[in-house]
């Protein structure tokens, strides 16, 4: 079972400020969640392969075929700013 001190510690690690009412509520809720996991640990899972989902699903993706765009000048002309043959974008790293 989880106690209020453990809830305070987790809240501190998560940088959360909890009221005493929230601490009490989360203590009860987290206790119920942990009790449920205790029930799950009693199941016999011998012969059950580990999985990340209940059904076998895979992404359907298309092949990534690299093709040059036929009208490069049109793309560059639509850019708000350009520098030579490149798009000019604001600097975001080490901006000082």
C-alpha cells in the first residue's frame, strides 16, 4: 500500500504542488491501482509470449521514393526569405 509520504515524494519528483486534499485523493487512487497490479501478478502467464499490444498490428506505409521536384524555382520563389538556392529560416540554436 502507498502512503501520503510516497505520494509527496512522487509529486516532488514530478514538480507538482498538491493540496492536502489532493494528496489524500491520490493516495487512495494510487493504492487502488497498485492493488489491481497485485491481482494481475497472481495470474499464471506460463507460455504467454511478451507483447506490446493485444492484437498483431503493423503500420501500412508506402515506399519512400526520392524524386526531385520539377520546378525548384517555384518553390524558392514562394519562400518568405531565401539566400541563394536555399530557404532562409530564423536561427533557433545559440540565438544569443
